[in-house]
C-alpha cells in the first residue's frame, strides 16, 4: 500500500502476513538525525523510527570505534 500526503489523517484497516491492523491512522514521521520522511500507518511509522534509531546508533558506534583505532 502506497500512502501520500493526501492520505494523512485517514483511518485505515490493513491486512498483512503478520496480522491485521484496525483503525490505524495515516501519519507522517521524520528522522531527527538524517531528515528522512515516512508516510504510513502509526504501526509502520514506529518501524521506520525504530529502524533509523538503530541504524544511526550503529553508525555512531562504528564511527567512534574507527576514531579510537586511528
Ligand atoms: Zn535517519
């Protein structure tokens, strides 16, 4: 399912392999670190934010380690 800014605020029900979500609101979220944006259900926005958080934490750790080794 593809959502755009036109869908913001809509309440949807989605079915997927992992279950069904009822009465999910379509929202926009953005990453405070790299400014990437996402539009989708709140459940998906949580995955987007969690994914970015984990990735940027990893990126930061790798960077620190490289600086310590240099
Ligand atoms: Zn990010």
